[in-house]
C-alpha cells in the first residue's frame, strides 16, 4: 500500500499527462514559470527552458513533499542532477546497482555523470516493473509522442526514444514536507 504522499504524487503527475508547451514548438511551459525559472520570451505567462526537473519538483511540491527550489547546490532546480544532489543530502538516493526497487513517487535520474554532476533527464516513477528493472514513468518535457509534452513511458530504461540518451542511473525518494 502506498503512503498518502506517494498516492498524491501519482495523482498530481497523472493529472498533467497530455500537457504541451505553449507555443508548441518551444520549451515555454508553466512548470518553469511556477518556479520563476527560464527566459521570458514566450509571449504568455510561461517561461522558456528545458523543464523535466521543473516538472518533477512541481509534482512533488503540489503533492506535499519537501521541496526547496533554488539555482544553488543542495536545492532542487532545473538541472536534472539537482535531484541526485538533493537525494544524497537527504539520504534518499538509490543507485540503480543498489538493488533498490523503485517506488511510485520516486524520481528516476537518467544519464548521471558523477564527475561533472550532470544528468540527462528525470521522470516521476509510476510503477516498478519486472521487465529489465526499468520503471514506468511520467516524463515532463518528454519527446516520445511529440515536442515538449507530459507523457507516460513504459519500461523506460533510457531517457530518450529507441535506446538513445542516458541510461537510468538511480532513484530519489521524496520526503514529506516539514510542518
């Protein structure tokens, strides 16, 4: 049985499936705008930047997880690797080779480069699967079905379509907000 926090994370993430950037051929999105992150060149209330990490942080925040957002070390931000750093700091980082079974509500980190502390992508885990140990996820800023869309990924071992891009590196578990 899932905790109330993990149940809320799934509900919030699933409620965004199908969202597309506006304008559609840009990275202009409401999740970055929520964090006041990105460039104001969209011609609307959205802000322009790659947004998979902004989406995952927004989902956690809306669901009631602990989220401190700033473009500084130790905070969640638009950098995918910020989830790795946050997970290390909060003792909730699980490398893929640790035999940890991802839980719904975790954030999967793809293509992590430990030496440069960069990553290719993050996505919200919706289910652990037995196939290749790859999780089902909801991607913000996905590209499987279109340009910059919130979409579902099944057995997603790689960040991109057809095995291109970063391989899954590990998972970060959420922490409840402090009262």
